[in-house]
C-alpha cells in the first residue's frame, strides 16, 4: 500500500493556497501604499522647493530694482492713477518689469527682472512679450506660487521707522492661508 506522501507526489500542484494568495496580496498592498506615501509626500516637497526657487528669482528682481532706483518698490497706500494695478501683487510685477517707477509713476522703463520666463503668472501669457502692447501700459497680472496663489509682497517703510529696512515676500503654502501651521514660506 502506498504511503500518503507518495500519493501526493504523483499529482502535480496546480494552484496556490488561500493563505499564499492572501500573503501576496498583503505584500503588494504594503508596497503600493508605501509608494503612494512617498510619491505624494515628494510632490509636496517639490512644490515647496519650487516656491523657494521662484522667490529667489523674485528677490533677484527686487535687488536689481533696488540697485537701479535706490530702494525696493514701495507699496502705495492707494492705487489711484495706476490704471489696472489694483493689488500689491500686481504692483510688484509691474515694478519689476519696469512699468512702475519709485514714485508710483507709469514709466516705459527697462525691466529689472531676469529669468522671468521660469516663473508662473496668474494670466497664462507672459507679460510684455506682445509687440502690440504699448511700452508704458500696465498689466493686470501677478506671480503665482505652485499652488496657484499669488506671492504676497509687502514693503511699506515709513520715514520715521528706520528699523524697517526690508521687505517680506511670502507664499501661503499648500493651504493658501496665512497661518502658523508651518506651510508658509517666507523670504525677507
């Protein structure tokens, strides 16, 4: 009489056991889950790095403006007479592209921005490339961060406050709200 071990060897194994299938599915689930966490977390870091790089380009433009005019673009308390420029963000873009001078006048100046083509704008077309646009016209446009929000620029020094000597450039991060949860990116 053949033993039980010998009888099993005559029949080839044609399927996986339920335990083996569950084990493989569990391992695949862990691999996919950890890959998603790494991928999605990495995308957030890439956007933060992009925002920091954008801010460095804007800071280079601010330093070039300061070298040309002697000070950073000062945000006016009102925007009367500036046409389509209604916000500090629009004011910053127009100042760095040589459209607004240090006394808030509309000028047909030379742009101080370098590498501006790597930045993103609220209005998708790059500003001031169209030949039909007059040299002294302002544009309603602003720099946007990787999350689609405008970079905030603030420089309002008063003559009697000599302690304020710089500007603040800020991205509100992924949530788009100025808060203290750590996702805001600030350059001063």
